[in-house]
């Protein structure tokens, strides 16, 4: 058997997928630059580490089920000057390590979902298991899980997540049952993992969502106890973009 086939077999057996695809290219580069054996080995190991890191990031992003991919560098902070552009606890997912939460409150179209997804992707880059839900979708899944007698399994998986993003809380009112289930699920993860919540309603109006004043107060207390609260202001980006396109048409 040719040595290339033997080497390839060894790499696959050791699950060094990145190196299996690229070792010939690394070998050619080593020959061209007259690398020592140790330098060649270092290049191989670095390549495999980067390959595995990239593959893990892709898996985490896919599992998170973001509706779209947005990063913090594409967010226009000039229209939201009060937001913390360089808060490293947020940008490097430090709040997830500390099991803290982040809440964005503001009118529709002011960038809350963009920010939530950006922080979610940063969490994936840091290796954290993340899941994106709209509040209405999560509530529906909980109601279905209870009807299917799978709520315990859902809760078990939910508690394993490092970060849960709960988007658009307040856009759709819940039934009393759905609100109670959502409260129970958030409570189950209290201090076990982090949340990012976006809402178009001030805290004083969250009772409109859940229908129970005491339960709502307890939920807010759990979310803000160890977390950051930010307000987005101004007009809707989407509305302003529509006006701009209409003027240019």
C-alpha cells in the first residue's frame, strides 16, 4: 500500500479530518519553506485545531437555529449611543460564563433582535450551547410538549443550554396556560444558565403578556437579578429604510 494511503488511513482512524484533507498542502508548504520536522508538526497541529474549532462553531450555530446571522460589527451604534459597544462581558460572552442575563427593551425595529443574535453568535464562538426562540414559538412548543407528555424531556434539554435567547416577548399575548408554562421553564433555568430577552414592552406592562401580576413580578425578578437591562430608542430601522428606498425610487 502506498504511504499516502497509509497516512490518510491513520489520520481518519484518529479522526483528524482537517489534516486528512490538507496534509499534502501543508507538506508542500513545508518543503517550499524548508521547515524542520518540529515546525511541520506544529503546522499540522495548528491546522487541525482550527479545523475542529470551525467545525464546532458551525455545529453550535446550526443547533442555535438563528433566523438569520448577524454580527455585532454590522450594528449601527451611532443610532443607539447608549448601548455598550465595547462591554467585553457581553462581546466575549463573559455574561454566559457568569450565568447572567441580558434584556433589551424598546420599540419594534430598533435593533433588539440584531443585538440578541450577535451576542448569541459570540456565545457560540466561545463554545456555548445556545438556542434561539421567539417567545410565541417557545410557548407553543411547551403547550405541545405537555399535550404529548414530553414536557419533562423538554425541560431537561432546556436546562442543559448555556444560553437561551427569547425574542419578541410581548408581541403576542399568551394564554394563561402558556404563560404559566413559560414562567416555569424560565424558573427551572434560574442560575443554571443565561438568557437574552428582547421585548417591546416595559416591565410594567409584562403583566399584559402573562396575565398574573405576582407571577410576572417573580419572572422579572429572576431575569434582572443577575443581568443587564438596556433600552433601545429611536425610530424603526425598517421604517427608515423603507422611507429611504421610497425617496430613491
